[in-house]
């Protein structure tokens, strides 16, 4: 596999953007709660590429786990990389670098990394199979491509708040109109097979929010995201919902967050693909 000469035209728009309500979720993520399926494969000397690193919290954890190695974090959004650099600098990590990159056409030679990792990235890209082929190209023989993606249709909650059904329907329509696939988790293995991987370990992982603090945090960030983020702008600009409908969905989120018996789980598909 050789490095592509020209990057493809991106056909997907990142649905969430980087509003504070989005980063409230992204900065909560750690290697422990978002990449546990990979951690047993890490060794101190490895070179890791973290694709779609966002604010860098998972990236920093990975760097701490490979003190004799190096982690490169890449993201399409230049602005978020400043926050990622601050995250790693604040932890005193000197084995991390960051760069702007497109996963469809990575600016690295073949066989550069021991591990190529992407958390909740493939659901947002225009061509997930091509992205996986690129991740495979820059991973050395014997190395690992590790991907984890949520599956919106498989998200489950209690009690039943009708407005959350409206949220799920709206989100999936907006994400697909933006060129992504919100139910990526169930498709990861199929995409990996199409990308040419043959040695695949598939698993699943969850996030679960049930305590009063977890419910307030999860419901609050989604309520705010629904009315104030790039997702809200794309929902209205695309004709998927008006402001009143978005406000009703946000109110449903807050209603669920007040329920003493509230429970919400996010299912993720996970793959370890040996190159």
C-alpha cells in the first residue's frame, strides 16, 4: 500500500462542532473509559497515531502509557489542537506531537506506527472504508489498528420520555445528511473486512449514566448541544427541525435528567485489527 498522491474530497461535515457542550463530553474521555479494549496491547516503546484526537485527553493517557515511545495526535480542526497541546503540556508529557490531518489521506509513510487508534471518528467521515485502508497503510506489519464507534440506534434509556425518541430520530437524520453514519458501531467489522483486514477481534463497550451527577451532566450537555451547537445550526439550516422543536427536545433531555430512576447507556462497537 503506497501513500496517496492527492487527498480525496471530503464528503462529510462534522456534525457536532466544538461548542462547549460538545467539549464537556470530549474532555471527559480517558483511555480507561474509551479505549480499555486496546490497553492490554500497549507496550512502553510503541509509536501510536491517535486519529481525530480532539482535545487530547485520550491522547495524553496513551502517551503516559508508552513513556519510551511516542504518540502523534491528528485532527481535521486546527483550533482544537491548541487545547490538545495544552492538555499534554499540563501533564508534563514530552512524547506527544500534534498535526492537522485528514484520515482519508494521512501525511505519513507506510508502516510508520505500531498502533493506529481512532475513537468515534468513522461515524463522521465520508468514506470509512478508505479511512481504514489509510490507517492500515501507516501501521507496520504486526501492528494494530484500533477503532471504537458508538451506535445511536442501539442507545437505550429509561424512563421513556417521548421527546428523546424525537431526539434520536432528529440526530440520525442530521448526521446522515452531513454525510456520516450514526449507527457506525454495528458496521465496524463489515467496514474493516472491506478495507482488507483479515485478523479482526470484535467486541463492544458501553458508557452508562445513572447517578444523579451523571444524569445531570449527560442530560445537560445534550440539552445545551441541541439548542446551541453546530449540530443545532445544521439541524435548522438543513430543514430538519425548527427552534421550537429543538427547544422541545432539550426540555425532554432535562426531564429525563430529573428522573430518579433515570438510566442511559451508549453502546460502542470496538475492533482490534492486526495488520
